[in-house]
C-alpha cells in the first residue's frame, strides 16, 4: 500500500488536510506550494528587515508582531518541551517566539507558531511554515516551501527544501532533506542525505512488489513513515519510501523503491 495512511497517522496533524484525497503518499508534495501559499502572509511588516542581512539583535514574535527583544529576558530551555520563555517588564509573554541576532530572513511570508526558536546563523527563506515549539538551529537552511510541524528540529548545517516535517520529526545534524516527507517522530542520524534527482532524464519511478509506479515527479527524495530512524551518514536514493517503525542502518545507502513497515535496511 502506498497511501498516506500506510505511512502516517494523521488524526492529530494540523496539516492532515494536505494529505486528503491523495491516492499515493508522494502526492502531497505536488500540492505543497499551493498549500503553503494559501496559509502564509507577510509576517514581518511591523519592523524594517533587510532581506539577506543578519539581524543585529534578537527579536521576539508575539501576538502577531515582531519587535526588538533588547529589553526582554529570554530563557533558552528545551524548545520542543515549551522551555523557551520570554519576560518583559516582569511579565511572561506566553507563547512568544524568538529569532536570535545573526539569523537571516529572506522574504516576508513566513508563518511562525508559538514558542519557536530560530538560532543565530540560521537562514529562513519564504515561504515557510514553522509549527509550535520547533527549533531551527544554528547554520540551518530552509530554502523555501518548507512545512515544519510542531516540536520539530532542523539542526546544525541541515538544509531543507520543499519538504514536510510532521510533528516531532527531527533532523538534528548535517542533513539534506529535499522534496521529501518525514513522518511523526522520525529521527535522522547525523549526516543523513536524501538524494532527490536521477542521473538520467525522466520522472522518478517507485518499484514495488506489485510493479513499478511512475510518480510523475522529476524530483523526489525520501518518504519516511512514522517513527523511522536513520543511522549516521546514511543515504537514500531518489524515490525511497520507508514504512513506519523501520531502521536505516549507519553508512548504508537505501535503494529506491518501497520498503515495508518494520524494515531493517543494512
């Protein structure tokens, strides 16, 4: 089965409607641009930011407005557990998000949830959606059309492009995720890379026991079901689908095609 329901439990997902009506699990990627465009608007119109220039100080995003945080007291706890706290004039700003000085914002259509932390050195290109209590760490690069769920981590020198992170997905270190979907509670080991483009011209073909299926996509990285884990320095070939509760072992390249639930790819 190659349906979204075979890979993900979407009952509590805030982006579950993106998967509605999709016969194949990769089809949400075809709708992702329109989905994000319809749900983002200029966020930073209240302050003067220059595209591509690092912020000169930390900013707080609270009640729909971005403002300088020089006079705020910020405690940097575990972001995914609501540990980020912002105080101003003795009062806590419940659910405030923080963009640290040195972060780079390009474009204005970036939707930021509650309790989000964007660290120094991260670059976020619009459009993008970053869900509640997620963390964009130092050196991370969101290249546009990124849908990041709740309590997610985009880690140090991790690049994400035109991809979906469902809730609690984590790519903590040195990863590349392009044209891909990470299910809930997926964890990528350091150095995981998703190849998303064939050497030869043409669309990505997914091979299954029932036969080959043409995705119609020229670029398709990996789709990892809920709770999949990858080891350090693992690689997936274009069009790799890994079922829930599976393991991709360290230093292994997963071949293209559909791998069933509870696979151990060595």
